[in-house]
């Protein structure tokens, strides 16, 4: 039974007619019959028809995990030989999903470029590429045109080679010149573009001058449009005949367990005459071992030998059928990836190779649900606004992986992650960790141009680049446009029709609406043209969704944005201490509506913005994570609400601990079958060391399963029971993410320490270190004369507490108390703190000091009364001042030219509009990169 009571037949029987999905799987058909011996002929098995009914697609038996041998159930049969042309170097197993192993020479044009906001200036600045200009203080608020310039040498070119300048992304509009020749203008800050410069390169030994004008005027949503050349720039040299791209469609068959894999390969010819070439292709695991029956064959009537017309392209379809048991499905728990590597030969010589990762999985949309590989899933996730004030729009993979990791630990399985095309690094990682995503172009808002011709290029660029990512489960063509007006309805229909006819007919298509409540009938909204409904909503969830269901009874709903926290953005929302009003209760409300297939909270992260209503720190504090990466109390709330199980319970026994797992109920949001999870239990001492540890494998956990327990015996192991002060258990998924946690406090926390204090006008700031076994901290102030605690402040996440309402001219002592359910432990008193009227009010909240190459970025949380800030940097070893400066910037300042590997300390004070200066903040310390 599925989670909502629908019957799912045992493999490979057909499901009942009521569960027939929309026709969203691959719809092509070829002739022939499956050949289990993988003969060298061109015939392959028939594809399922568009109306083929789904069955459950279990993980095939007798197959290894991702990266295994993939020899399948017929391991005694020899692996299918690769096509003769496949002699290319193997793709890098640790490299990106898209690779060109042979035939291309690439020159990286990244590094330090000249930069200016005034092209007539006598001297230009120098900034890194890729990068965003607005992470630098002197350009932090620049909006409009800016110019980048650099030189490069002409590469050695053969007679039949083509040189191209390739840009991964320039935000938002880019105009490019080579020397005095204008190459063109590209609109859209998130997708790649390139120019053929073969005939324009210098031939006299002089350097080529490359100039790019970038413009960031066109904001997309309420996020900050980070200006600049945000992704890599390269000079590529390819043979005149090359493989442009491939688009892989992998369709597992429920009837017999086989999988039909087809790739449409586009070959281009830059020559003035037709060119015959030979194509070959092989499917492998990511480590390079060929799959059984993994040799790709050309569909009849074409063979592997094709002629590419002059100055044109030719599309060739290659296909194979993988036998049952020879592959694994890409799923949320086991996101198995494979590679399709295509080779191009001219004569007997290999001239080009292109390789893409892909996954084998099936998405089906039912009137009341979402099916992944034949199983019903109800999913949750987060939106994420890319970019921050350390990296701008050029996010390193480490940042992406850390944030996606936090999402996974909070139960995220599916999202419409943002309303712009995402970076290849992010999409690669979603493929690797098993998170579904609805990919969307940057059409946003009620005032956006709705001419389809304006947006089809970006849609094409996104689909062509990203179609092989199995994490992308659907395409979206717009967000929050005039969906109830004719121009909006026509726009959505035009782009959906274009996508299905010209770009990709293997995925569901949608657009995101926030005007759905205004309609009287289904014909009034552009949602009529979508395969499923995606909506943004911030109030009245159940009532409005039930009304929407009346209009569209055959379409399930994905809530692509939700939050109860409102549009008032105060600095308090940027604090680690911020807890959501009610967001953790919304999944339970949506659980009552079985046609809601998932929900994605807006947002995961706080983000910089110029939008109306943004806080004085230029931030919109929607996130469960601060802009600098700290996890708020609201993260803990959502981690409980989004957990894939109903709960984990820890109870003491005579010999140790009993761990009880409470599965989700059928139909809850979220709910799905959990496979190959385990428990990771630890007992921890006051010093933070693990004194006992157990890893306990678990059976598959289905919704509505009966709660079950596992006992951990550990108290009999010497004195471990006396050493441990807390025990913690996590539910760990197959990739190692703790997707649910529980803690049991056995004794009072470890002893905390007051690290720094700040004396201000009638207030004290107490800075302390977090310790093992505490879930909150209470900072206390007592008058020296009496010793009586007069004021205190409790915090949960912050590393400091501000105690206010104290008396000027009075001496105080302070301490911090670590608290948990089993007791509390106090630090030593810090004495001799005398408050003075001239000390100034409490300083800004210095939140983080992040190291960057040759410097550091200070983050702080200011107040509305602040007009400027004074920042001081000193050498942490010698104590000498490096520099002190005043800045009007809000929330951050980048300290540059400090050198590499230097230990620095930084502090800040505010200058208020009334002329009063605050006290200095505590010191922050880091080591520059």
C-alpha cells in the first residue's frame, strides 16, 4: 500500500487504472526486441508507450552500490565491448558531471583583471575573475555598468580548429569586445554563452585585449544582483567538427526491470564542406567500468557513421537497453550515478570525446501524488538565495556543499531551490546527495517582460546545460507573474509548449503562481497549462488550497514557498536566537491535504537585498541560517518538523539505553520509505570526547510502521556511565547525514568560561564559549558590593549575552551558567567591571570574521540609529594596529591587503546619528588565507 492507501502492485504487475500517470516519461519508440546477450546489431528493445501504466520500481537485486562493478545478475556474461572509437582518456571520477576528456585545449582566463566603473578613468582598479565587484567595500553599492579588461596570447591553431571565448555566467547583462570588435551582448546572469573568435585573434605576436561590460541593473526577485563575471571564463580550442552536447534520457521499465537509455547527440561542423565522422558511446559507472550492455548504438536507419553538413549541426540518437539487475536506480537514499561518454572519430583517429553523468529514475505525476520510481513520496525542502557578502555570486563548492548538507540534515528531499538557473556545482551536488529540484529561469514579478522571445534563449541555455541532472525533476518557466491576465496565460503556454516540443519532453512542466486565489475558474489562471501546480503562499494554507483543488481536481500541488514570519525585517531576525512564529507547524497543516506532494520553506538563508522593507543591514531575515552561515533556533525547529521520522526517543535501562524509532504516519508531510538507514549513538564526556559509541543498522522504515526499539548496553563498561554527561542518537541516512536527532542529558553540563566582556552605558556584554551538555546559557550580573544577582539574560545559540538595565558608576561581576534538563554549571565570576556614562551604548553584534585570500570579512548586526561604523584591525601576535577606518556600509566590511597567513583581530563600534559613539565590540580573530 502507498502512504495514502492506494494499492501499488508487486513487481512487475500493472497498477490499477486510477493510478495512470500523466504522459511525462520518454515517449520515443524504436523497433526490435531486447537482446540479453547485447549483440553488436543496431536493434534495441521497444520503449514504453506514453500511456504505459507504472509499477513499483524496486532497487534491483544483486547489484552493487554507486561506483560498484555494475555487472548485474548475469555476472558470468562478458561485459559488452565499447565502440571501437572509444579510446579517449577516462573522465575524472572526482570531476564535475560534464567533462570533455579529449579533443579540447582550454586556457583559463581567470585571475586578476583590470576593473573600473568609469571607462574614461586614467587608471583602472584590479579585481579577481571570477568574482563579484560588490563584495569589495569601494564597490559595495555600485549598480549599473562596470568594465573588466585583460590580455591573452593567441594559442597555436591548426587549419581545422576553432577558438571560442566561453563565459559560464556574467551577471546580469554582458557586452563583450575583442580588441575593437564587439562580439555581442548576452542577457541573463546565470547561463553560459560563447563567441567564435578564430578569425579575430591577433597573428602578429601582439596580445589580444578582451573587454567585458557587465551590468547588474535588472534585479531578479528581492535578492541582491551580484554584479560581475561570476563564473569562469575560458578560451577553448576545438576541432572544427565537435560534439556540442548530449541529452540523456534514462527510462526504467516497470514491466520487466530493464532500462532504456537514449542520448541525443548534437554534432556541429564549422567547416565550409560536409564532413563524415563516426560516433561511439559507452555507459559506465562513475569510476569508469563499463555497464553490462552499456555500448550505445545508433537508432535505425542511421548508423554510427554520419555526415555533418557544412556550417551546420546534426543530431544523432544512440541507445541501449540495460538488463534487469545490471543497474541501480537514482533515488533519494541511493542516488546512483552513471556516465555516458560519447566519442567522435574522423578516419581512424579519435578527435573528440564528451562525457556526462546521469541517473536512471522515473518521475510520475498523479492527480493526488508524486511517484519516484513507482513509490509515492511526500517531500519537504528549502529555497536558497545564492550569494553572500564574502563570495558574492561566485560561490565555491565548499560553501554549496556545506549549505546543502545542512538542508539534508534538516530532512530536505525536494525543493524549487530558487527562481534562477543554478550553478553546475550546485546541481552536481544535488545529483550526488539525492535531492529533487524544480529548475526555473529568471522570469519573476508582476512587471517583468512577458515576450516569449525575450526568455526562450535563457530557457534553452538552461535546459541544454542542465538536462542530464537526475536531481532536476521538473522545469518551471516563471515565478509570480501576471498569471491571471491573458499576457501571463499566453506566456506560460508558449514556454511550456516550446520546452516540450523543442527542448525536453521527459520532465513535468510548471510555473509558480501567487495569483491563484484571485480566480473564479480554472481557465482564469496560467496553471491550466501546467502538469502540476506550484504556488507560493504565506497565509491561510488549508483554506486556500482546498479552494484551489476545486478548480484543478486532477493536479497535485507543490508549495514552492511558505513561511509565517511576515514581511517586517528587523535586525532581530538576523540573530542566531531567532525562532520562527509558526513555520514548524505548517507541514502538519499541509499533511491534511493528500494532493500536496511537497513544500519548500522560504528561505534557507538570510540574503542581501535592496527590496522595499529590507532591514537596515540590507538583509531579509527569512532564513534559518544567517548570511554568514550560523544556524538559528528556527533551523532546529524546522529540523524537527521536516524529520523523516516522527521521533527518536532515548530511555535509560539497567545496562544502558533504549532507542525507540517512531515512524511517520502514512500521508504525513514528509513521508516516504526510508532505506538502509542506521542509528548512530554516542555517550559524551564533559570534555567533549566520546566515551561509548554504537552504530545500529535498521530495516527499511515505511510510513505507518509500528514503532520499534533497539537496546544499547554500555553502562557495564567500566566507569563509562559516570564519565558521560549526555548521550545523543542520530538517524543516519546511507550517505552519512544525520536526518533526525535526539539528546538525553545525564548530568549537568561542562563548566563554561567567560572569554571577554564589554562594558557599555548601563549594560554589559558577556562573551563565552559553548560547552558540552548545555542547551541554553544564562549570563548573570551581580553588584560587587552586595553579591546579589540583579540581572540576567538567557540565550541558546549566540556566543554572547547582553545584560541591560544596570546602574552607571556601579561595579559588577559577571558569570555564565550552562543549563540543561539535568542541571546547570556556572563559570567563575569575572570581577571589576565598572559602568561609566561615557562608555557609550552596547556595540553592534559582531557576528563573524571570515578569512579570505589576503584579508578577512567582518559581519555585524547593526541598528537603525547607526549612521557609520569604526573598525579597527590589529596583528593578533604583536598587538600592533594594522589600520582603523570609518565606513558607512551596513553589515559587512572587507579588510584587504593583509597578506596571506596573518593572524588578525578585529573589533567594531557604531557612530549613531545623534553623534554618540557606542562601546567597542569584543575582539574577533582569524587567520587570512
